[in-house]
C-alpha cells in the first residue's frame, strides 16, 4: 500500500457503537486501497447503489470487520 498515513491506531473502542463505526471505516478504507482512483469509484457507484446483492455483500464485509473489533474488545465484557 503506497499510502503511509496511519489511520488505525487501535481496534479498541469504548462502546459497540464506536466499534461498528470503526468497522464501517475499515471497510471503506479497504475499498479505497483496492480501487485507488476516486473517479472510478464515483463512476461505479450507480452500478451498486441499487443492487441488493452488492449492498448485502458490503454489509457482510462490515460485519466481518465488526467481528474482529468485537473480539479485540473482549465483546465489551465490562459494559453494564
């Protein structure tokens, strides 16, 4: 990866909601790393914006990222 920007300091979050937001960011960063041309991403958006299969696949990626974050946070075990 050419970009040396550190954007992921930790997988530890204070709450599950913060963990979910981090999972979404991780998924978006992954897409940006795979398709580095922002114009191409913009051109492709109409192709998947109304495609339920592709949208469901995107949700699955977020769910997998969230699973990783939840494990890193010990499933927020100390939350009351």
